[in-house]
């Protein structure tokens, strides 16, 4: 006879994995998760369970569940974790220099370290790592790539990668200069020896294989260009964060999932299109991505983004008139 599952423990697990200071979960989201976990619970009793969890956590120096109301809906989120994103990044890099640990030990410790973050925070550090496609036991693929690239940069060595470019795997030899993270993901900035440009960008989560060569990298010819790329990326990528609602066609389904992961909320419409709800930075970078998709995407919700689109269209219309 199976034991009855404790709803409070499952609620805590869900909030620990899915919420943080920037992301909350509605009562309906929690109820849906409980139902999928085989727990039948009246949604009205969820606040009571959360109050019991907070009572249990009282006096703890970390972890607290708070509630707030947004668009007439009640949300919950778990805050004050033992570590934050900065702590994890710092500790992760520090582990690389511990000579007494094997690579297997380091990977195991990093896996445990990553598990202290929410899914959203983890995806900032290791882009495209979602629970549907990866779990903490096999997340070492991307994290191990980070370690190898950092090692190559530190030692000044070239690397070879197998890179997924438009669903085609291509071999590339790179002189890596810097790892850079923005709202779109983490990128290697460096010299691609198959390209003519001084500096190219390669998205980390599209790298399938990587190896460090016993060959000194080609020094960066223009460090100012490297810094300009980083600063421009920061200026364009980070704006105010918000939820956008958009519809898209089947033709760009993989493009959407490539940007947001397969765990975004998507529903199929009667006309064959799909409607998505995604959290993103309302920025020029997002605007450029939307415009690049043309008629295959239509923004339905987020007034700030719609205003930005209108202003951009008006601006370029005026420039075209001048010419």
C-alpha cells in the first residue's frame, strides 16, 4: 500500500525549483504541479500549506516564501536562498583551481552547487538547460564546456568545437578570448580560424563537442573591438524584464524554443498557430529578434514592447522618407 504524499513537501520542492526573487508561481501553477504529481488538493488550501512551510522555516537564516498579487492573481516565490547566482559563479570558478580534486569530484560538487539555484537562475549561468531536456545529473555537458573554455583562455590555447549552425554540425577551430553572458545566453568571443573577421561569437549551448589543442591561440588583434562587443551587448540586451505574449507559426517553432527553451507556456490555436507566454528583457535585442522573424510572429501582449515596436517603425519610416 503506497503512502499518502505530503502536499507541503511537494509545494516546497516546486517553489524551490521554479521560483526566486524575480520569478513567482501562481496558485494555479502550484495546483497543476500537485495534480501531475498525483496529489489531489483543493487550491484554496495551498495558502494554508505555505503558511505551515513558513512556520517550519521560521528562525532559519535563509529561505522564505512570500506572496504578492499581480493582475488580480496571487503569486508565491521562495527568496533568501543559501547562495545566489554570483556566489555560484564565483564558487564554480574557484573549484577549477583546487588541484587535490579530480575532474569527476569537481563535476559532482558543481552539480550539487547548481541544485541550490532555481531553474531560471541556472539557465542564466548555463543557457538552454531545461528540466525537460536535461537534469542535474547530466547537466555536466554544458558546465564541463564552461570549464574547458575557461581552462583554454587561462592557458592561452586554441580549441576545436563541433557547432550547431542552423541545424548543421560544423567543425570550427577557435582562439577563445572571453566568455560573455547576456540575456540571450552565454557566448564565446574569439577568433574563428574559418572566418575572416577578427572576433566572432559562438553560443555555448550550441556546442556539441569541444577539445583543447596543444597550440597557442592567436592573440586578439583589437582589444577595443572585443570590449565594444561586450559593452554593446550589455546595452542592447538588458532592459526591464516583463512577460510577452505572442503567436508564432510552425515554421519558426524551433527558433522560439531555441531562445526560450521548451518549458515556456505554449498553447495550440485552431488556425494552426501557437500562442506563447515568455519572460524576457524588453530591449532592442528582443526587438531585433522579432523583426527578423517577419510575418511568422505577432506580438499580442506587453504594451511597452508594442510601443517600442511602433516607435522603431515610425523612426525608420521617417528615415526612408528622407532618402
